[in-house]
């Protein structure tokens, strides 16, 4: 389960490592997230947020995240 704050986080938190380091989580390519889904998402909050980003992308719901990109990251 996720909190509404998690939606803000995937719209503002940046990927901390790898090929797409510095990119906002919701902006990660779907193929990249699917690769993690096959291998293993990182442990902890980052992995949970990446899984949520993938679910949003797979279901075509990215438009609900766009307005949240304007909220400053905490």
C-alpha cells in the first residue's frame, strides 16, 4: 500500500544511482523499471517508489503525476 505523499515523492525524488541518476522517478523509462522488476528493485523506500512508478506507467496514469512535479521536494 502507498500514501498520497508517495505520489509526490515519485514526482520529485531523483534516482540516486545508475544510468538515469538524477532523473525524477516518474520520468524513468518504463523499460528500465521493468528491468528492475525482473531482477530486483532496491530495498527500502526507493524500491517501493520505483514499483509505484512502474504501476502508474503500465496503467497509463502518468498524467495524474504531472501537476505534482511542481511541488518542492522535501
